């Protein structure tokens, strides 16, 4: 089956999609600051830059799956969230969502998936846009799934929550998702040893006071959270002016 990506930039999304699909091309924005990295890893996948120059007719009725990763800054905690609840509406990068979604009409794929940060689905984030696109996709004959998922439960070695807008021409059975427990820090380190043939624990710059806590990390828990569990902030000795 054939796939096409939009706003994939350096190509991380394509690494996964290529395991199941023959990726035909990337539709990207200008300027292509990511291009050198992408081409080093995917030299045979063509890139078409600038939305006005996307060759939509060339791929019409020839793509099974469109996957999209438009900029998430309008809703990210470090970006749009600092500007107020409705600021995303005036962000020019929102157009990337519309350009991606319009490929349902322009390419007629069997399915599309648009990925972003969870806040795009919050009431104070982009949910009005998501509901508008859902209604439009339904009118085009697609069934829509809103998927909030933590990548840590599907094999990622750390917690990473994401939202997916998925529209399909067929009923999507999501009951087979391969949920599994989040890994422990030791399991993650062990996976590197298995893959590279050596222990990389020495790369973790832990002080002597932190090392004993490594074995107490719970699944999906950062070392800092573990440390604070045993050393509550209210017990910390803080510097300051001494009373005379």
C-alpha cells in the first residue's frame, strides 16, 4: 500500500510508516531547513516544497494513506498556551492543518492521520477546529476517530502523549492496540545493551547521591520524580540569610 506524508520535516514519522507502506513523497513547506537531514536518511523519497506547488493531481487516487505532522506550536505548552486560550486561531501555522486535511478531497485516500500535542483537543485549545474537521470528513464519507494515546504504552521507551485525528473510509477497529506497561529505566538501558552490544549506563551523568535511586524508579517514572519521592521538597535544606 502507498502512503504520502505532509509536514514530516526530518522524517521521524516516516520511520514508522515505512514499516507498513511504500512512502511515495513528502509535501512540505518552505524553507526546507530540514532537507539535508531528511535526504541523508531517505535519499529516494521526493520532497515537494511550498503548498502552492504540491503536485496533487500526480498522486490523486494513487495514495492509500496520508499521514501528517503539522506544526504543534500553536497549542504546545511552550508556544501557544502562553498566549491565551484562543490565540491559536490567529496563528498562520493553522493553515498547515487545513492544507493537510484538504488532501482528503484532493487525493481521495483510504485514510488520513494528523498528529499533534494533546492540547489541540482541549476545550481551551483547538477542539473547535477538530470538531469542524470531523463534521467535514463525515460529509465526505469518512468515519473519524479521535485518539489520545501515550507512546509509552505502545513500545516507546518513555512517556509521550499525543493526539491523532484519524479519518478512514472503513470502520476502524482499535481494539487490537498493543498496550503494554511503560518500561522502567533499567529496561530502557537494557534495550540499548541488547541493540548495541554494550552497556551505556556510563553515559548517564548521575552523581553518587542519585545512583542508589535508579533501582527504585517505577515504570514510566523519571529519576527526578523518584528522587523527590524519597526526598520531599519540604525537607530540602535551602540556603539563605542567617539570623544574627
